[in-house]
């Protein structure tokens, strides 16, 4: 009788009865091969590197994005590549956060930063968009700047006259891509510390990094 009771308990337990998603990690960029490995896609590149190293696939289409689920330390996270193009990233991010009831403080955004050299990164707990239009879109959708972000250096445009759009849509050199690869472990460290609630620790460990 006891064995039969245990069998019923196993049947009643549904596959979806698992730990809920508590963090949303967003890599910013533009979809399509045209933009692959461009400076504006630094968020895509760094998040892809993290997922590859952990055997996580983001191949489901939801919320106008490609998404996948996995873990960061003790937490379950949804990883997202918005397919809305950079300037409307907030649409995808807000839809996913609303569905999973994820607070804005648990939305972590990885994006490019033209004010940092390639091979450097900067963690911020909150703040303005700094001219980054994907961040601007997210701020507008949530009407708040209070979310952590990992800013990845893509370098300043070579001359003042160089068109900024042309610069951020230009492709990384092979040397640049090597530096981004070397930066990947620090992005992983930052994600782990942020999800542990230690943003100051992430800033201390990562903001001075130069590879």
C-alpha cells in the first residue's frame, strides 16, 4: 500500500514544478548576420560566451526575443537576446519581466560602451543610459533607471569626424575579439556576484580590469 502511495505522489508531481526564474539577463544587440560581431553587439557576444561555457541554449522564440533558461550560482535565470533591434529593446525585456514577475533590480543588462577601451568593462547598479539606446529603451519602458548593467568597452571612434553610427556598427577586429574572449571570465564573475546581491563586490573585482 505504501509503495502504491509513493507511486501516486510521483505521478502527481509535474515536470514544470521547478524553481521559478528569479533573474533576467539581457544581452543587447541587433539581430541578423549583418550585425554579427559588430561593436554594438557586444552584449550579444558576451552573453553568448557565458551560455556556451555553461552549455545553455537560447533558441526559443518568446517575448520578441531568443531565450533560454539556466543557472547563475544558486539562482535560476532567463537569458535573453532581444530581436526587436537595439532601439526597442525595452519591449522584449519588459514583457519577460512582467510574465515572470521579476523585479527590475533583478534585470541585468549587458551592453556596449564607447567610452571604454576594448578589453575593459564597468559595472553599475543603476544610472542613466549614457547615450546607449538599448538602455534608453529599457529605462523608458520601466520608467526607471534602477537596474544593474555590465558595460563592455568597444572603444571610442577613431576621429571626432567619424560617424558614431558607422563606428558602433563596424566589426570588431580579430584582436578585439580576442580581448572580449579574455574578458568573459570577469563577466561570469560579475553575474555571480550581482545575483548574490554583492554589486559593490562586482564593481571592485571588475571595474578595473583591463585584458
